[in-house]
C-alpha cells in the first residue's frame, strides 16, 4: 500500500485521517478538570472522560478497546501473535497545551483508520496505547502509567501520596495495580511527539528522528531552619530555611549553565509557615536534573547535593534529599531509526536527541523503541499556546504509516 510519493505528497486516505486527527486534538483539548485551563491528571474525572472519548475513536477505527489495571487505554487490532505498539500519554501538566502526549495517541488511531480492514491481514497486531500518567503532576513521580503497563510499579511508587494524602495504592484500590501484563512478543514501539524545543523550527524541518532520550533524576530537597518573628529576630541570629534554599537555587542554575548539555531546574518550592512576617522554618524544593550521559548526570547530582549540604552547614540549617524518580538515558533502536528515517525521507528529517522524558523510556524495558518529533511553534510546550501545524501533523502521519507498512512487509518476508 503506497501512502506517499517521494516528493512527500500524501494519499487522500492519509490526508483525510490527518484532518480528523487535528479536529480530535481540539476536541480532546476541551476535556479538563479545570474550567478555565487544560489539566488532566492521573485517574481524575477528566482522565475518565478522555478515556471514554478516545476509546470511542479507537472503536470507530476497528480496534478492540480495554482499560488496564492502572487506567491505560489500549486499542488492539484483531490479529493473534506478535504486536507493534504506537502510543503516548493522555494526562497533561497544569494549564497545558493540547498536543503534548495526545498527538501520539490520536496519531496511532489515525494509522489504524488509514489501513482499515487491511490490518487484519498484517503479520502482527497494531496496539495503540494512551498511557494514563506520564507527567508526574499528581504524585510528583512520572511514568506511573507506562510502569503499570510493563508490570513494574514498585512499592515505593504505590506508597507515594498526592497533595490530599491519597497514595497511589489507594487511588488504584479498585484496579489491582500489581497485575502483571500478559506476556507476548513485542516487535517495537513508536512514539510520535511534538519536539518541545526549537531545533526543527530553526532548521525549517517538519519532522525529526530521535536518537536518544536524556536520563533524568527528580527529587525533593528540604531545608530545615527555625521559624521566628520577622520583626524581632536579628539577622545574625536567624536560621532562615528560605534564604538557604534561595542560595542553593542560584548555585544550581550557575552550576548547570557552565556544563552544557546538563540541565538542572528547581521548579517548585513550598515554604512553611509561609507568612510575610515569619522567618521560614522549612523550605521544600523540587529538583530536576537531566543529561544524555548517565555518568555525567549522576556526578552532577552528587555535586549539587554536596553544595546544598555546604550551604546548610554554613547557615545552621538541616538539608535532606528524597529521590522520587531516577531514569537512565535511553538509546532509540538503530534499525527502527533507519526505517523511520527512510519513511520520513521526503521531509529530510534531521537526527536529534530528546531532553524531555517520554513513555518510551519505560517501554524500552520491554522492546526496542523509536521516536518521531514534530515541529512545534517557537519550540513551546507545557503551555496553552503549544501548537503544531496541520501540515506537519499530516507529514508525521504519512511517515508513520509508511514506517509501519514497511515493518509489516519485513515481518512477512
């Protein structure tokens, strides 16, 4: 089945499916837990509505639909035997854009629509997965959906609590989260995602082939001091947790700025007691450290934590670190990368690494993975203005269909 000319001209079936995909992104983007902005978090009411809507689209595409023990939505073609997966996540950050994650899931459905009844003749099943959690918003730890899919939710994962004191285990109480996934042969996994960066736009390219995904460590650093009256405690006698935290935030930024491609971010801070006229007794910070090389990331983290301890000792504070996530760098499979580059050749895709984390990190524990990036305006993501042009989405769909069709021919032979 030819899906595109060497010039990149797409067939009517691909173009029609791409138009539906764009409309569905808009429709899904209106399903939110908050009236004035897009927010869908793990097992929230909006996630349930999203699964219902996306599941209906999967059924329309001829896929058998189920929801697994951790709320992942799975649509599968009617073929026994090995499986090829296409997917991404359906949860969002707070005040999100409508493309991050959702594009990869809805594109998988569009692939099924393009091939239609031909799917039943393929030598493998097509499985489209909408993971229930990737962003780490509710429980401050990412990939709960994909970890559940591969059957590797740990005791530490299940013990994590949200802002209301509800643990992951309690949230999953009706779902049996320790169920292991049914073993079957997996041929690979494709995740199509907006780039979330400016490289493709700067180069004038709609698509890029991902070579690797950076390793990532997240955690909470807690500075403990002594609360006191802001008007009566002399500056020289203070043990101000927030002042120590502020010094460390600056140190983190300076350290990472001198060591590209390392990136380190303090993205959250909670201060107690949290009053203008009270010296802070405690400050809790969220730290995120990423690097393409695991050894360099681990060395950077040790240095940053050492600086945190030094600042605390000098100021008479305590310093405590709790790691909430630690994922090694992942290389995309070379054979799949070559096939994906051939399929996307009409759009001259460059190769580039991903600094953002993706469900492919966890799925790589099960099977080989490939990723295709789609250009996004101004490189903007995790923001309501996040945008990918319909023509670029159509190009991604055409390349993905060509890629999977080529895999089907190779498996047959």
